[in-house]
């Protein structure tokens, strides 16, 4: 089990679990618990992103190592996941900014949408992790620095 991908996947799953608890807190009218939990979820997501980006730059991304006939389906699924993750990040940052600026009426409208996108993003991220590192042996790993420098 590769260490950095496992740790980063843990943090993204933790962020989704915290979002679920935060959603439950606000439904129950516990605004202070909601705020603390959502900040913890954002920190967890940020830790994921820092580990993921650092790994991508310095160690690299791992290509799909499963059967060749599944590679196209994996690639389509990966593009779907990346789209969800990017959309979720934009919505997440927007939702947090709205909360901190106390624009609560708009925050309440997009918060549930953000949460659903985040759950889907985290779920598809776990599936990508399982496909790359657990179900199949990972393919080649090339760092961004090596790819740019051609070494």
C-alpha cells in the first residue's frame, strides 16, 4: 500500500465525513458545531490537496496498471472524477467565503449542493485510489519535474 496516496485518500475521506457531520449539525440547529466541523473538513481537504500536489510535482502521477481493455473506462472515469473534484473545490471555497462574509442566505442555498458534489468527488476519488493501488498494480510513475525537464 503506497504511503502518500493512502494518506491523501484518508484526508479526502475524512473531509467528506466531516462535511456529513457538519450538515447534520446545521440541520439540528447547532451552528457553532457546524462551523467548527466545516472548518475541520476544509483543513482536511487542504491537507489532501497539499499532499496530492506535492506528490504530483516531486514524485509523479501513477498511470493505470490494470488490464489494457479497461484503460479507456478508467480514463473516462478519471476525467469525471477530476471534473467533480475541481467543481467541488470551487464550490467549497465559494461556500466557505460566503459563510465567513456572513452571506448566510446564499451560503444556505449552495451549501447542500457543495456537499453533494464533495461526497461524489470523495467517493470517486476512493474508487480511483482503489483502481490505481489496490485492485491493480500501478503503472509507471513520472514526476512533473522530470516530465518538464525531460530527465
